[in-house]
């Protein structure tokens, strides 16, 4: 019985390690970019490239892309960070990024350059963007 409990506990820890982190405006300013101090250019606070998933709980395509992003984070563990931003709760962040459709996914490099995708994307499509935009792999 103890072995089963330990196994389940380790599995839960492993799964939570790859779960996307939900981020609010305050944490965004501390972990990603303090746009209030420098709104003209993105200056990442992270040493890793960042993927931002702008979503809403009621959005079906957002729910469909969530496991794809979880897998992406797992595939690039230690190489990228994936954050989820709920547009209904974080309206200011949605406005800063000009979100008009969800899901919208932004990919931000350390040099402040970014690209984005709208709508559902497969893990394969997301990996293509990560490889080419972040790591220059064709």
C-alpha cells in the first residue's frame, strides 16, 4: 500500500512540474516583463524564451489547445516557460497585447522579438514555431 501511495505522489509531482503556470498581472510584471516601466520594448526578466497562452475558461478551442501546450512545455522542459493568462481576469494584460481573438499564443524571445498565433494549433505546429523562432531549427 505504501508503494502505491509513493508512486501516486511521485506521479502527481511529475505532472505538476509540467503543468502550465497561470499568471496574473502582478506576477507577469515580476516574472516576464514590467510593461508599466518600459512599454516601448519588451525586456524579458526570464532567461528562457516565453510562451503566453491567452485564453478563457468558456472557450472551447482554448480547452483543446491546453493539452498541446502542456505537451510542448514537457517536450522543452528547462528550455522554455509557458504561462496561461485568463483574459476575463487579466483584462489589462489582454489589452497590452491587443488580444482580439482567443486562444492567442505569443512566443517571446530574450531579445524582445515576438510572434503570435491565433486559434487552435497542434503540438506539431507549436513545436515548429518554437524550433524555428526560438532555436532557429528548420
